[in-house]
């Protein structure tokens, strides 16, 4: 349900970038300096069995996204840099090692190199009509300096049309765990959600087991798009197991989180822990999302108490915990949008 970053971006984590092109490629004009950008960064672990940690970062300038045409409206850019760095001691809290990263003709995935052979690092420019030109990085260096979570990334790149592309980013970056290992949470403290203003309740029927039907619930603040499951406000996704045939709504009761990957069965009045598996479409289970704080957290414990009112009115009382015992608490009370995806 939660679409890939580049098809569902909402601006957050504002910072500044300055970019120049010595020989700009045909198509959209170079981006002017001092563009505001948003950053999304991910840690994939030793994806290439090279003894190094893979990190990729998307820098996206402030643009509107046209959902109908599935493109950004520029002028603007996306710069994606794909690094090989030191393996993280804990994949939930990866860091990008300071130093100079070099583009190689063939990817060895050695430390302090940039992956480019499969188009992993690239620059895409958008014009005001939504047209875009993407150029793969083929050479150059990227110098990284770090002060805690704040990074300075200075790139001097060569693109596949022979042009040069230089850019510099200075901003806070936190990395999202994509390894499937660890607790799948980079949350560092407990949070209270006091601004949940909208809800989506989706009946999915017999999704995993004959023992129960599944309801997916998305609760979020005002600046969140429930249709693409992304936005500037914080949000919680729940996966609740209910009695078979509960098509007319979520039964009132308390739903206790179970391990979605090891449980023998999914009994009614349980909630699935958060799982990320790209093979099966990405996210399912119970998650906390904070784009503002660059946090994603799989919920591994706790419970949700549901009280169903008249019509599509619900109250959800959240008492959730991640694998580090950080609590995510909050209450939503209101009318939900209800859909049947069974």
C-alpha cells in the first residue's frame, strides 16, 4: 500500500542545495542554486556480499507531484547516490562513513565507492510540463563529512552524456533499515500522537488464514495522504485480525500484537507486527511513520483497543511498542473512510 518513494513524495526535512552543470544535457534547464530539498535515505546491509554496507540517498528538490500523470512538475531535480560504506554495527542505526567515494568503471562494491553500473546513481531533471531527462552517473567523486546526523555531501560527477554535474547538500539525514534484520525501527524515544485527525479502514477479507479476516487501518494527522500512505504528518498503520465474516466493520475489543513471521496462526483479536518485504509489495502489519523525523518503526508489542460507534465512527486507543521498548501512544476518535478490498 505504501508506494515507492519516487511515486509518492511529499516535501519534508527542508535543506539547501546548490547545483551546477558545466555542459547541461538537452531537456530541462539546470536547477538554480539554493533549492530546497527533501532527503530520503536507506540502508540495505551487505546486499552485494562484499563485506560493505549499501546506502542509497535520494535528494529531491521542492516540486509538486502530479498523481494523474505520475510525474513531478518542475523545474526541479532528483539526485540519487548509491554508496558502499562500512557495515553498520546495528542496521537500525546505520551511518555513512566520512571520506571520499569514487565512481568505478565496474562496480566492485568496495568501501568508499559509488555504485553506478546498473544505473544505481543518477540525476533526473524535470521541467514545468512534467517532462524529464535522466542521466546515469559514470564518473567522479563524492566527499562526505559528518557531524552526528548532519551531513555535508559534495559531489563532482560525470554523467553518461559526458557532462559534468556538481552539487552540494548540507542537511540532517537518518537512514531507514531495509535489511529485514534488527528491530526495523530507528525510533530513539517514546512518542505520543496527539494530532490524529483522519482514518481509513479497509476490509481485506481472508487475506492470510481461514482463522480470521484482516482489516487494514491507517490513522494520520492532517498533512497526510491516505491514498498513497505518505505525508508530512505522523501516521500509524494497523493490521487487525477479526472473526471470519466481519465484513460490516471492525468488532470492538482489544487487539494484541503478535509476531507476524513466527506465529502459528492469526487468531481474531490479534494485530500483526510490522514487516517489510519488497517481494510482497513492501509494508504490512503495524507501523509508525514520521516523515518529519525520518523515522519508520515496526511495532513489535502492545495492543490496540477498538470501540465501534454508529456508522463508520471508531475510537482507536494505541498502546504500541517497537523492539527497543519505545512506546507509540495515541487516540483517534472520529468517522473513518471505509473501503472493501476483499
